[in-house]
C-alpha cells in the first residue's frame, strides 16, 4: 500500500449524482494534494448530509475489509453493515469479489473509485446505486471512506 497517485487523475462522470459530487469535492479539499486524514471526516456530523457514508479499514494478515464507522442510518440499500464486522457479510454474494477488488485497488493506488449498479435487490425490487470510495490516511496505513447514493429505480424497457 505504498503506491500513491495524484487525485487529479480521477474524474467523476458528468451524470454523477450531486451528493457524490459534493462529497468528492469535500474529499479533495481535505486532501490538499495528498491523502486526507481519517480524523478529517466526522461521520456522525457528515451523516446529516451523507446518510450512506462509511469508513472501511483492513484487518489481519489476509487484509479483511472491515466496517470501521457507519453513518447513523438504518436504511442501507444492501445488507445492513455492522460496525467492526466484515464488509463481505453485507455485500450480495455475486458482488463480493468485484466490490472487494475495487476497494483493495483504491487502497493500493490511492485513487478514488466511482461505480454505478442496478443489481442490488432490496425490499423486493432493484435499485440503482452509485458509490464513491476514496482512500484516507489512518495511522501508518490507509483506510477508505465510502458513500453510496440511491438513484432513481431503473426504468423498465
């Protein structure tokens, strides 16, 4: 996890939801040309504006992804995350490898990752979600800060 790339190489797509764009701007402002410190993000305070926000760390020699801190919401559009629990237990089985790989790549590269999906099934229907995950400095290593945004349900063709 010692590679570092400039955050300026990452750009959000034009149709990115405004809340994710706003959070990315906040992350960039706190980054100041490097990685922002985890202490720069007060999740309880930020959850008022960003209700699906989480800090994710790694644990153990296998570098298991763990939910470190969660926004104060009970309406997660996927399996409800449990603080200090494995991320893999909240992600649908068919998506675990893709999500874990994207998160680990963000940890390694130091470059945020944006992704949209309509494959989440929640309450008997599919939802369109957008996700931004960005690296943050934590102690001697890195963690992630991730924001999800529920977009309009997909349009049936």
